[in-house]
C-alpha cells in the first residue's frame, strides 16, 4: 500500500482496532501518531508498538470530546513532522441500555465521544490538510448505523450521524484535495467483544456468510487502502467490513 512516509493520526489507538492499525501502518513505513484519552493504556501501547524507540511513532494523550485537546494534539504533530496526511477517527465508546433504561448521561457520553469527537478531530486537522492541498479522513462507523441494534440507541445514532458527516465533508472538501470515507465494521473481535458470552458470538458467526467474526486486521486493511495513494479518487463512500453479515 502506498502509505510510506505518510503522517497518520489514529484516535482511540491505545488498544483494539486502533492499536492494530497503528502497527500495520508502522510496518508499511508510515509515521504514526497514537492518540487516546487513557494515558496508562497509551503508554503500554507505545512500549508494545515501539519497544526499542526506533520507529517513527508519536504518542499524544488527548480527549476527542474536547476541541482544545485536539487542537493541542495537532499542534504537537505538526511541530514534530510538519503535516498530517491521514486522520482515522477510530475513537469510540459504548454505554448500552434499552431505550426505557438509557440515562441522559449515557446518551450524551456516547454522542460526545463518537460523534462530536469526530467533528472536533476533523476540524483540528482541517487547516493543516487544506494548506497541504491533500489529505485523507477516515471515519469509523458501524453496520448498526444502517441496521440498528437492540440496546444501542446512542451508539447507532452516533454512527449514523458519522455517515452523514462523511458524505457532507466529501462534498465540501473534495475541491481541497481531501478525501473523506467511512468504514463500517461488523462484529470484530476486540476487548469490547471479549465480555460477550460465547453462545452469542457463535450465533453471530453462524449468521455471517464468512462464518467468523472480524479481526482487527480486517478493519486495518480497509484503513490502509483508504489512506493510501491507491484511493485518491475514492470519496464519500461507506466501506462495509462485516463478512457479509448485513446480507
């Protein structure tokens, strides 16, 4: 993939899909920024990804739900490398509950991180990408954005809103040389799914044409393509990576 030397900012990358993607970009010659609100997990991720300190990896603690935090993060990146070529809006949380039991706090928390966080991070990198005359923004949505999911009113709303922003920004930013796309993962085996009972996971596998759950690397490969020079004429798209589950 043509990502060598690109500066790639991945939010929510202290673990899970984000951390796996960071490793993949490093292996393919990119300069990677891992960004997360959890400083302890971020430190552990840095040690794991770059044990000898020789790889082009920058660690930035930031809260995507706070605009000033993302502005400071982008400032650190440009001071280090002078540019931001790729933004992967990967950060996300869940606060699941049935509609009649979901608290206003739980709703607001998910919207703040999963939707407003995407807005904050993208606005923060936009002046840099505009000045460069090119860039790639990749938003991590979900299959629940289109199909819904029991107990995830807040999460589904945020992920659906993200698709709306993706298509709007693709129209606005194309003239600036910036592509904007979304990846919509299906059920992917990360720490978030580790607490789900085995019988439920087996049921999901059975309903999936590929007869397995997604791996973080499956999502990372989608990120890699959309971030690469091979996708400079791809914008406004939602790439489903779900093993055919939605079929």
